[in-house]
């Protein structure tokens, strides 16, 4: 009898000893998974930030030239090609396209337009960020005030950046 109870205690102790490394391995894997997810989110945030800065820099560099030289469609097409953008166009206060790289005036597609960003640009503030998504295609947009000599926005330059901009 005593021998059996010692055996039972020994078996229970063996189970605990066997479970301890499995528990430690599970905890280690959970920690690695959490670290991987955190690094993935940080990397995605960093890439988004770099893309926003690129789009912001290109837009802010172009608006003084457009204010001085005018927003001809040929200039906008050149800007679109040079920055590998999906579209570039200039809007007036009524949200009508004054000139564009792809279209040459008239109504803008309101499903693609971020009216909040354009409103901010007409208030004198640049606005850049995620615009819209079509299935897996994600488009970043930026709206930039084109200022008159008095510093008042006369129009807004809107840029759309998709996969070609991201790859560049």
C-alpha cells in the first residue's frame, strides 16, 4: 500500500514536471506573437507616415508654382507623372474641377472626393491621409490650398495616390 501511494505521488510529480516546460513554452510563444503583432503595427504606421509625408511634401511644393503659373492640365499631368500619382486636379469653391491631369474641368466625382479635406484646404490648411478604398485598392488623398498673393486660398489642389505611388 505504501508503495502504491508513493507511486501515485511520483506520477503526480512527474505530470507537474512535464507540464511546467509545456506551460513555459506556451507563454514564450504567446510573448513572441504579441511582439510580432506590435512590430507589424509599428511598421505599418511608419510606412503610412512616410507615404503621407511624401504626398504632403509633393503637394506643398507644387501649390506655389500653380499659384504663380496657373493650373494648366499639362502641368497637372506632369505633376501626376513625376510623382507617380493616380490623379491630380484643381477645384474651385463650388467643388468644380478647374483643371485636371485626367479630366479637364466640370464636375468632380463626389464618391472619390473627401469634402472634409477640401474644406480644410479652403480654410488654408493642408490635409493628407487615407482617402478611399475600392476592394483591396487603397487610395491616399491630399488637398492643398493654392493661395492668392494675399494669402487667401483661391483653389485647392487635390492629389490621389495609389499603388504606383506606394511602390515608388
